[in-house]
C-alpha cells in the first residue's frame, strides 16, 4: 500500500475492488452507539486529499470516511469499464458503508462526487441522512465541460494523458488552467502522482468517459425528503454561480450558500468556511440522524 495522503489510509476490498479509504474521528459518540458518519467524496481529477483540511475541523465530532473513488487516487483501476459510472460508483460507496458497518451517513460530494452522492440518494435514500453538494455536476447538457473534453475522446484522450505523464510541468499547468490558477505545486502533485502510472492514467480516462449525470438530474426533484445543502464558489470557473442557483431551485427545500471569492476547489482553498457550513448543517440535522449506524 502506498499512501500519499497526509492521513494514513487503509486498503479495503469492496465489491471486488480495492478502495483506499481514510477513516478518521470517533467510532462511538457520547450517549449513542455510533458517532455520526460523514462520507466525503472528491471529484475528478482530484483525490481524497481534497478534504484533508476539512477533516481536521470535523473529526473531533464526526466519523469522517474519505475514499478515493474507483479509478482515482490510490484506489484500484479495474479493467471492467462498468465500474466507473456515477451509478456504479454510488453502489460501491454504499457497499463501503456496509463494509464499515454504517447504516446511514451524511454524504458530502464535490464536483462528480456530488453526482455520485445524488446517485446514492436515488439508489438507497434511507441510507443518506443528508446531502451536502459542492459545485456538483447534475445536468447532462453540461457534460463534458471544456477542460474535460479532450479526455473523453478516443485517441485524443490518450495523447493528452501521455503529455501529462511525461512532462510534469504540463500536468501542473493543465490543472491550474482548468481548476485553479493559484494551485500550489505540492497540491497539484497530490492529484497528478496517481495518474502518472499506466494503471492510474487508464483509470482516469475510464472515469472521464463513464460520467453521465442523467440519473442524478432525474433525481433532483425527488430529494425533498433529504436535507440538502449546496455550497458554491461565486468565482467557480467550471460551474458558474448561475448554474448553482439553478440546481438549488430544482431541489425542494435545498439550502443555498454562495461563497464570496470562492472558486472550484473550495475544500482546499476555503476549508474553514466549508467546515463551518458543514458543521452547522450536520448539527441542524443531528436529531434526524439514526443512532444505529
């Protein structure tokens, strides 16, 4: 097991796939059999590293489960392309909760992690006690975004990936242009290191090519029974603020939180603000959280 994450993770076999998972915080809570669980899902091309500062603020009160998605980070990149779509990733995340003995969790998703979170709510709504979505992709007509398009195309994706793998500076420049012009080199390397291997690069392309938000889009009007929080950077270069407001309007009862000055990578750029919003959301819904997770 190779662990690049600042927190030590564990490799778990889930649905026959090796997942790399960071599991932090209390397993038990005062007066309860289990502590409230928060499942934090990253997007693409990031990894569970995205959440490391947010976890530091949450782990004293919540059990924070942070997997690398199938095909990304230090998780396995299986040859079976059926493992990579949002619905399949959601099934794997639900199986991960089963593996950990968790009956329900608040699911926090960034980017396509938000797509997967909504798919989890579609598949097993009783397992999702709350949804917190940070600049998610929730509509089919917005995919692929411009920065992702080359990776979705046959041959073009392989050529683009080869450039990222062979010339480190190209990878960092590509990430900064697509996601955050001020991304530090150390953070960029966290996301680029896994895809510089043959298997990691293949996994990245499979994830890009399997993305389909249709299931999540169809689920949005049905989320009224699940408390939902949307957090959006006002300066997000990938999903503009107007799109975030559209998503909030389509989800019954959703709480809408625009973040002044925020970009796409809110969990690493404004981790304290994200943790504060999540803590308030979790506290508000604590009474509805099942005690027998």
